[in-house]
C-alpha cells in the first residue's frame, strides 16, 4: 500500500548525473562555437591576405579626407580620421533615432487615444491615418517627404523669411542661434531651483491629501515656480541672451542653426510611420483594460481624468511596453534608410564613404553591425528597466 | 507588429530542458551539420587563378558596368547595353568567344563596384574607375591600362553667372559617394581656401536630381560624366561645365590581383584596339588588312606569329575584336565622340602620334 502511494507521488528525478551531463554538453557546445568562430575569422584573414586585400583596423586613425554635411562634433576633412567620421555618423544616427522616438511616441499616443474617441469623425480620421501610413512602405514615404515635399520648397533666391530672422528654402531651415552671455547661468539656476521647489510642493500636497483626504490645486503655483522664477531671473539679469540671425550669402545661408532637409525628411518619415504602429499598440493596451475597471473607478467617485491616470493607464502600460520596445528598435534600425536621401548617418558615412575609400568591407560592416546590435540591446535594457520599475505589484 | 519582447522568447527556448534521450538524438542530428559548417568555413579557399577557364566553362563573360552613365554604360530602351566601357567588355568577349554578345552586364554603383570584383561576382570591372595607388594595392585589384584619360569638373546653372570653379566659395556641391570625386572636391576647396558644403548621395542619379532641384549650387564628377549627365537634365542648355579640371582621373578597367594571364588578356585587348587605330585597321577594312603585307598589321591580326596563343586565346584574337567592335577611335567616336550626342573631343585620348596619350606597346 505504502509503495503504491509512493509510486503515485511525484518522483524526484536523479539529479546529479543529469546536471553534470548538461554542463559537459554546454561546455562542449561553447568550445565548438568558439572554435568555429575562430576558424571563420582565421579563414577570412587568410583569404584576404591571399587576395592582397588589406585587413585589420589600422585604417581607423588614417585621415578621412571627405566632407560630411552634418557634424555634431568638430570634424574637418583635412585633419580628422576615419574613426572621427565614425563618431560623426553614429551621433547623426542617434540624434535622428532619439528625436524620432520622442515624436513618434507623442504622436502615436495621440492617434491611438483618438482612435478610441467617442467622436465619430476623430476616431475615423485616426483610423484612416493608421491604415494609410501602415500600408505604404517606409522607403516610399521617405522619398515622398524628401523629393515631393521638401524639394518643392522655394530655391535659395526665393527663400522665405520667417518671423524672428529664420530662413526657409530647399537647402534647409535656418534658425537664429541663441548666444548666451555669462549672466545666463543665473536663469538656469533659477530654472532648476523652480523645478526642485515644484517637486517638493507636489510631494507635500500628495502627503496632505493622503492624510486629510482634501485636495489642493497646485497647478498655478507649480507653473509659477517652473516658468515664472526663471523669467524673473532673466529680467533681473538684464536679458542676457541674444540671437545671431542666419545671413544670406551669395550661394548659401551662413550662421544660425541649420536643419538639413535630409534630416527633416528622415525624422518626418520615421515619426509618421512609427506613430501609426505605436497608435495600434496604445489602442490595444487601453482596450485590454476591462471596462469594469473604469466603472469601478467612477463608482469610487474619481473624475474621468483621474480614473484614466490612476486606474486605466497603469494597467494599459503593462500591455503597451513590450511591443512599444519593438517599435523603438524598428525605428532605430529603419533610420539606416537615410542612405536613400543622403543624410549622413552611420551607414551612409561609415558603411558608405569609409568602406569605399578604405575598401575594408569585412571590418567596416562588422563594426556597423556591432553598433546597431549594441544600440538595440541598450534600448531594450532601458525599457525593460522602466517596465520593471512601473510594474504593478500584486498584493 | 511583433507580439511581445523577443528577449523573453529567446530565454524561454534556451531554458527549455529536454529529456536525456532527446539530447543524444539532437547531438547525432547536429553532427553532420557541424561537419558541414566546418567544411564550409575551413574548406574552400579563394583562388583567382583560373578566370579565363571559368569564363569559357560558363560560356559568357561577366562584366561590371555602370548602368546609368550615358556614353559609357547604359542599357537602351530595348535593354541592349551600350557605351564606351560596354564596348570594351564586348571586345574581350569577341576575343574569347568570337561573339560580342556573350557578355552578362552587372550594373554596379560606385559604392559596390570593388566588392563585386573582389568577391568574384564579376570577371572584369569596366566602369569609369580611376586608377589610384590605394585601389591598386590595398583593394586586391589590378588596373590593366588607362582607356580614358579624364579629370574632374564642375557643372553649374547658367543663372548663377559663375565662370570659374574658383568663384564657388561657400557653395553647396552634390557628389556621388565612394568616388575619387568626393575626395578631390574636398582637396580642391581646401587648397583654394574656399568654404564648402558637400551633399553626398549613393548613386549619380540621386546626386544629379538633387542638383537639378536646387539642393546644390554645383554638381561634380569626372568631366566625361558631366557631359553625359547634362543630357539627362530637363534643360541641358541651362547648365554649363566650368573650364577647371581639378584632378587626374585615369580611367581603367580592373581585374582581381593574382591572375596574371587574365590581366594580360584584358590589358592587351585595349592595346590591340589602340594599335589597330594606329595601323589604320577598322571594322570596315579588317578583312582586307588580314592579307596586308605590312608585318605589324600581319602580327596584330594573327596572319603571322603565335601571339594570341601566348595569351591563352586563338591567334585571330585581335581580328575578332576589330571585326566585331572596331578600333579604339571607332569605339570612342561612336559612343562619346562626334558620332554621339556627347560630342566629346579626343583631347588627351588622341593617339600619341596625334598629340594625345594613347599609346599601344608593339605586338611582337
């Protein structure tokens, strides 16, 4: 009888041999993979040497000799190295990706919420946007924005003057560059102090609400602290900010902040395209929260905005974040379509000009792939950390 | 849209534990795959020794060409490739197969061209490519012989009222990526202490389109290309090519380093066309010239000596080239010279006997 019962109980598997077997197998697998990778690298190196193709990373510090149209760090064709050109290209990729992610997220949330609107027209417009944008290839959209929209802007001689001294033509948008005098730091200090004070105020009001149950409206004091304080400092310091307006030259506009049409087209296309997908992610997230949750929140006396903010959004975010990560990664990788319109991103500068001048395809492509992998993994990591921090703790 | 975080999916499949029997099975299944991968990685090693043999086995020459440059390499509306660089590949095919149509043309951008040659995708690169030291040494290539002496120039819109490249201070210039033009441009503006805004594109078409739409003040490339590309603009007469030639661009076909027999064939195809022009052998009179008493002509056309066999071809190799393609001058005038819309003058590309640089070593 006892034996019968024992045989029915879940049996502990014989653990030790299995674990050792597993470790041995895994070590063997690692050895085989490492060996294959090493062999592949060795073989490539031998073949390159046999075909008299230069290899190695010695080119990194050689003078680049070509010009780049947008450089966020100092770069000169005559003195900078290929390595410097790499960093210029990488920063150009990162700036497009960062701006694209922020704008696509904002636009995507607006469209996604709009599609759930009870207003028939708003919901249909948002639905039409999603269906139209999602079903046209990104490359076509990019070429549309670059060739059909931005190149149709007036030529240099017919430039449009913008209020405040800006200039717009088919060479780009040229904005006045702010030039700060030394006293400007007072404004920054006031800004940070204002933000810190606003945070303290918010904390205090929350604790008071939790203690007493009454709510104080703190919108105006917060605005006063964050905006009013720096403005007051700005006035007191004697308006320590001037703008240097861009000037029309014989051929080009000089001075000011220059926004290239290639940059604008890429940001526009990436933002509009990715926003359509993000809108669907957001819609799915919001719909995943059971209607009973909203009803319960309203039954407790929460206003619509508070119910959305305190009950619906935190639950929806759980559903939204994982696919949102995929969309961010897609946007980063899609930014390499810059090649099609001549925006100097990493692929255009490094896997384009540098590869061609040095002829070292294996090294350059390997580096480029590693960089995209690193950026993508890092983005995933950040979002996973955020997801963990905001996860709902089951009680 | 992907459903959820990919990383999670990966972890799950890795963490999956399998019964021991299955593991053994998987190892047995994997063994041939591993062996295959090992052979694939360690086994075949690139050798480029038998280019001629593989072309003959294949039955056609594969030629890397420019697909977008009028006069040099461009398929016509019927899909037939035409141009000066295209003729050169047809001449090689004529020498090997006695048939100039046995060529497959692969259109290459300036960015892809060297990789295509290095990897063996094409047998010869005949695509207005400048011969430079670094390309000759570190790319694993051999340039055979300069078949077009070119130099870089600038094109501007007439309305700019610019008459010299030295007036282009602070101009925006559109240029094609991965070319010597890209580098010369920077050098020229730097040497002359002028400001420059470069806008770089992968293909010449994109760069030209951007120039035409007013994105740049000037478009720069080899001057031969400027004449050809000006014809593609909506109003060619509204654009002028500036007089300055800012660089030396010796355009030459290229082959992979290490197959000397093949580079000899490509090199002597060019020389045969030059020598034929010098000796007055043309497509029209080649059949008479075969019977000529002139020893140089007899050696060229294979009536005397074993020169073709020394190259690994037949002795009538040069006769075939002239019969099907014509001599250097004929190909030049037909594609880019007075017989073409480009109307480029011979200039540096005239024979050495007429004050140019084209000079063919003797066939003997």
